[in-house]
C-alpha cells in the first residue's frame, strides 16, 4: 500500500481514541528514552529509604535497649546498621550477618534462634522488599512504551490533498492509478482480510488492519424476483455496518468531529432469457465485421451511451475457439444529481432503482474447461467429454453457458454519531456530491463535513465495478486455479459468493488506501504533481491527522505517563534530599532534641571521628554535625 510518507517524530500529539498524549521517536532517540526511564526510576526510588530509615530509628530510640538475652551492644549495632543503611541488598546482607553473629554466641546458641531471627530479620526483610519493589517498578516501566500507548503514528506526506487529473495523459494516469490500487488491494486482502488475515508485516499499514463486515441472504434487489437465479443460489448481501472515521479509517479526531459511513452490497447471478437474443451477424449492421454464419449473443439491459447499439453486451460464439481464459467485464449505472452522465441507459424492466450504484458483470468462461462438474450458477458446467492423454482417459466438463451474468447494487450511507439516529438514506455515491445534498442534512460541523467529503472522494474507486472491470479475468479467485485453460479445482456451489465477498473486501481495502492517500500522497508517484493542497482550512487540517500503524523502528511513548514518572521522581528526589532536615527541624521545634543526638552520633562520619579521638586526634570543627572535620595529620 502507500508508502510515500514519513511518521511524525519528536513532537507531542494526542491520539483521541485512547485520549493519550503520545511522543513518537525512532532510532537512537527511542532507545535512549527507553533506557532512561527505568534508570531514572532506579535512581530516585531508593532515595525514599530515608523515610523508613528515620522513622524506624526514632521508634527504636524511644523504645531503648533490649532485654535478655540480647545485650545493649546488640541494640547499638542494630542502630548503627539502620542509621547507615541504604535500603539495598547490602542492608540485607548486613542484617543477615548480624543475625548469624548473635545466634551463634555460646550460652544462647541453642535457645536464641527465634529471638535473634525475629529481632534482626525485620530490617533485612524490609530492605529486601523495598529494593525489590523499586526493581519491579523500573522493569514494568516498559508499559510506558510497549503497552499503554496505541501502536499508531501520524502521517506526514510529501503532498496532501485531492487529485485533479487533467490535460494530456490524464485518462492514462487515472487508469494506471486505479489498476495499481486494485492490484495492491488484492494483495493486501489476500494477506490481511478474512481467512488470510495474519501477522504479516504487510498488514501493519492502516490504523485498523481490516474493516469488518457481515454477510447474509437477501431478497432479489432488481425489478422482479424472478430476475435472480434461485437454483443453488440466493441473493447475497454484505454490510459493513457503521465505519468509524477515526477507529476504522484512522482520521484522528475527538468524538464530536467523527463521522460514520456504511456500505451495503447486494449481488446475485441473474437470468438473461428475457433480456437476450441469439442472432446471426448477417442479420445485423455488423455483418461486415464478422465471418459468415457468425452467431452473436446480445443482451439488452439498456443501451450503452455513445454508441448506436441497442444492446448492452455482445458475445460471438466463435470466441471459445480463440483459446482465451476466463474474462469478466462490466458496466455501471451511477444515479446522481441532475445532469450526471452515465455510460449506460438502464433498462427499467431490469431495475428502475436510483438508491444505489448498479453494476452488471459479464463472465465468459471462453475456452476454459473443468475437471469436475460445477453447480455454482455463475460457473455452471454442462456437457462432459472425454480426453485421452498419454493413454489415460480424462472426463472434462464444458461451461453450460457462454455468458454468465451477475448484477450488484451498492448503497452508501453517512451518519452523524453525535446525534443518535441522524443518517442519510441509503443511496448512490454520486448523490453525496450534490450541494445541497444528503451530507448537508446531517448537521455536521465543519470538521465533520470535511471528513465526510474526504471519504466520498474515495468511494468511486472502491466500487465493485472498479475492482473488477480494470482487472478483468485476473479479478476472479477462480482464475488462480486455472492451468492451461483447465480449471483444476473442484469449485464449490457458492464460488460466486466467494468471488463477491473478495471483491467487497478489495473495495474496502481500496477505501482504506484512498483515505490514507489524501494525507500520505498517491500510490502512483507520477500523480503527485496533480495533487492540490486544500484551500479550505478544515480540509487542510485533515492533512495532519491521518493515523497508520507504526512501522518497525518507531516507538510510541505515553507522554502523560512520562510526565507522571518525571514529576513523581522529582518529588521522591526532594523527599530524599530534604526529609531528614525537615524532620530534624520539626522535632527540634516541637519535641526537643530527644533522639537527634543518637541519630547524629551513629552516623558513619561521627563514628569515624570517635575512632580518631581514641587515637588522640583533636582540633575538630563542626563536631556536632554529621560531617565533623579536622585539619590535624592522622
């Protein structure tokens, strides 16, 4: 699918589905932020140990020394250990060492195990739990970029807007672009829709991998029910249900700026008897074009505009002798606003509906034979014949009809999801080009209207007719199992439904691609010069809000979570730096200095001072602070 775009990086944006602020990065910048988040947590988290340490020390100080069998020296050791601990594994190790030492002392060795354990283990276990909690928090911080943010990014295309093909070669560009889109969509559907849906990297393009739909039986959609074939066949209806412009098509917008679009396609193989005749070419004005005694099948579903013919489609019975494979072609009638030109003036005895796009598809098996009988009405086989190959007898089956016909009616509807039940009627896609028209009845705000118009411009190329006619026989899944004009697969009785569903899925993939191309640029780069940037402000904003799946190498970060982690980390840092000073100030002001002297003297630098004082080192300054100093030689 379209790849002529980049992903917005280095800027904060909002994904309205999750309502999260997102920061998208790639390469080294993404790796650096991924590493810095757990590093930041592991640095600032342990600073909060001072709270546990100080409160515990104060509590122990107020309780005083311990009773038998533990001596006052044990109390002093534990206080020194607690005072100089950091809440890491070293604290755990020192606590365990203290336990072993007091457990193994002579007269209490056999009786003091539990007392020693319960008196020394709380500090070690608390430190272990404290250290473990912060390690786990640092590890699970990967949720900030791997789980909580949606895996989508904002597109930045080289060009943005609608295609205005004109001038010499415009028709050629239009056809080539349509063909390229159809081929790409067929490939995408085979990998990413329905039973072919998988985890292929090719599926990681659109904001939603595929547009869901439901299938069901339907009534014949044409003038009378007997037009539809009812032997081994029932009209087939495919319905997308509401397609959300944000969720399904990736147009990033809050709820109040979204629209929904719905597509219904009803198809059925149809009888041709009342609309067909078999005639000798010599009895027509085409006698000079055909060899003598040429038999023609002509079908009268309405004349084709721009010709002098009254028939819609003609087929020569010589064609199966020309060694041609499957072929399928069609014609479409698009009811629209007054003055709309159509290639086909529809026969009202076939249908007079104006609430949908009407297609007739002509399937000609031509020279293809079948290795087994087929009951499907669109691929129906008739007589069989025997063929000998290398002494082996094969029974093959010829097509029952030279021409098989299918009719389809596609209908479209838009709704305003902010006003329950407010929808347009189901109608043809060209109706949405009317001003005023159906879209102007939905009370859309300007952004919603621009969004709906953007979807409408993608509807033409997503019609079933345009997914079939420019691919002809290649659009048939049954063509993939034809070898040298022999159908080697036993086609099921509902093969025609399989084909219709595949065309429907292709049309949805083309809709996804068409919406993406508006912001990302056309699939065919040679059309880029014909793309015009929108002059309307609300339409122009749509250039910057198209979502796609993040390509490999890009990472989304939940900026809100990063902000919380940063602010909480700063708070913990402040707690670690200021808690002790604040506690000292509070205790001194409210309760005197009880316990503060012991806290100060059990500090490692005060202990160092007393050791040197025992060696007659004098001249101490700041002797009552945590950091006493002396200028004397050691």
